[in-house]
C-alpha cells in the first residue's frame, strides 16, 4: 500500500503534518519503536510508530529522524499521548530529511494502527501473490510445488502443505501437519473445513472438489482459520489449488509411454494373449520376470469414484513401488513387485479401510492376490478380480478380500502357469463358445447353470425356462462337442474349473 492510503483509513484519524509530496511511497510493514536510533532493526519501507519516549531535548529529534532516513523508512507516525502534540523540532527534522510525518490521535492505540495497516498490507500482498500464482499456473516450470508453497509462506506468513487422501505429504514445510487432518478432510460434510488439533486450527481445502472424488483428491492444509481471512486471500487459495491441480496432472502417468505400456500389459494379461507376448511387454514396462508380484483389483459402486481415479488411488497407495496400472472393464488393476516386503497386502488393506469416511455412501471393493512369479501374472490378476467380486458382495463401505480368503480351487488355479491354464480353458470351452456364436445357441450358459444346480434336470430347466427335453438335448450337444461325459464327477470338475478360468 502507499502512504496516502493511510489518510483514507478514517477510523484511525491520522493527520498528515508534513511530507505531502512523498505520499506515493510504498509501505512494506509497520514497526513500533521508542529507541533513539532504531536503524539497525529497520530494512526500509516501514511505517514507524513512536510514542516519543526517546525525546528529551530538541537535538534528539534530529538524531532520531536522521536514523530513519538512513534506514529509508516510508514514513513516521507520532502519538499525542505523551506530549499532547508533535514537537516542532520533530516536524522540522522530518521536513529536512523528507520523511512524511503523521499525527496519531491520543485515543487511538498503536496496536489498532498496526492491525489495520497490516491487514491492508496482507490484502495487497494476497492480490499480488494471486497474480504471481496465476502466471505460475500458466507456465508451470516443472520444479515442483515446494517452491510455490515457500512463496506463499514467505509473502503471507501462511505455512501450507499439499497432502494426498492417503495421508502422504506431497509438498510443504519439513515438519508435517497432524496426521488426524487426513481423516478430518475425508469425513468433512463440506469443504473448506476448519479442524482443531491440539488447540491449533487448520483450514482444509480440496484441490479439485468439482472434478475429483474426495477419496482420490489431494488437499491443502493451512495453519489458521480461513473464515478470518480477507476475500483476496481466499481467492489466492483458488489460484494455489489450480497450480497444485496442474502439477498433479503433470505427474499423471496415463499419457506417458510408461503409463501406456502398463495399460497394454494389463490388457494383454486379461486377454488371451500368449505368455511370450506378456513376457516381452513386461520387460518393456521395466518389470522383471524373475520378481514376485501381487495383483490388486478395485471397483466402486454408484459411480462415486471413477475407474481412472481408482487407478490413481492404487498407484498413490503404492507410490514408492512404481506399480504397473491399468483399467479393464471399469475395473482398476495394478501389478506391484513385492521385493522383500512380505506385509504389502496388509499395507494395502489398511490404506483402503482408512478411506471409508470419504466414500460418502459409495462402496469400495478391493481384491488382493497371493504372490506369484512373473510367469503367473494372469493367475494373479484373475485371483485378484475374483477376490474383488467377493468383496463387492459385502455391505461395508470398504471391503478388502485377500487371497487367503478365497475358495481352495481358486488358490489352486492361481498356482498353475498361465499357458497351461489358457490351453485347459480353450480345449474345454472354445468348442461351446464357437458353437454358440455360429448357431445363436446358449450352451455355455446352460453348462454353467447345470453345474451350479448340481446337475438337477428339473431345477435347471426351470431356471433356464426351457423344457427338460430341450435341456437334455443341449447337454448331449455339449458332451458331443467336448468328448466329455457330464454324468462323471471328474468331467464336471474339469468344466467347473474351466468356467472359473474365463
């Protein structure tokens, strides 16, 4: 702000005594002093408030004002309380050194002047910083967020952190904010939200409240209560959120070559691709065939969390492991190398459960496979997807099913090499699939229903809404095409396993 703005602050009642030609000077801050020579505590641009305790004789005015001139202060405001008026020798010294001089009425406390001037200064700084951030938003330098947050703290005295929904501090001061703020952000009925931890208030803002679900979003943490801020400072938060959102988009790997290769790898594994094709793509992705892997699959109901957000969320949970992630049929799937971590599934389980408060009525279902070698990736993903379907049947907001909760046959199938599994399924089911496709028949569905109902002819025909003779014809056709006998237990088991491998 400029010195002439002080005269417009009518509540203060400041009166200009001398220095009318210098009122375009900028005020950087307010300092109160009664030292005869305060110059070593000044750095230029200050509005100096004084109660004249230093004044004993006319010569003191020259010493005091010359010290202010050397420090290049913006102006001086002297109080009436001690002498009832500003001494004439002080006015003369200010005129000689071209220091604008204001008179502070006796009934106005210096604290009131300081508070109001600093509030105007903060408002101006917020507006200036908003413009800086707007430029930064347009020209993201790629240096990361820490430099931006340092700029905010240095100019406004506002410590700020960027935190993910999993509680990871993305950027900010070295001392992290309280961990409880993560739950406060997820559980808040509306944002922004003020949370008090150990007697200190913090303001929480979503980075992208309109475009990203709460559990997948990042959030900003500020020390203090945003309701006490001026409108300009609140506008600054919007600009800062835009900068953070751009940085997050820059870090999104979906458009990078690594991200595209990971998506293609997941699609290959889920499809009928040959093991050799999967292995070659695995190496291109940067993953080693000799490593051991976990697969994780996740979905959310009600559309509250989009598949791409689930993909990003799983990558965030495993951010230090560089997982290969993709989306297939609206299901987020990741492969992550275990390394020496034997408790990775526990970590994933805890992280998912902690997201519950942010789901806001939706349900998040996650399946985790057992550890497999590189050649068993298809089995791991199928196991994770099967576990995820089991999790979706549970009523709680977050449900995680791990491999040790699966049926025994799924554990057995997961341990079989991918190529063996594929050939087993192709040999038994492909004749039926091709027949259905060529004749618009329903043999695969008939087989599945027949096995689910333990071979009951009457119940199966009722469920399929066909005559029992029609059902017998279909079963006979299945046996002819596959050279199997559905009256034999071992053949029924083979068909059951083949269907589980789809």
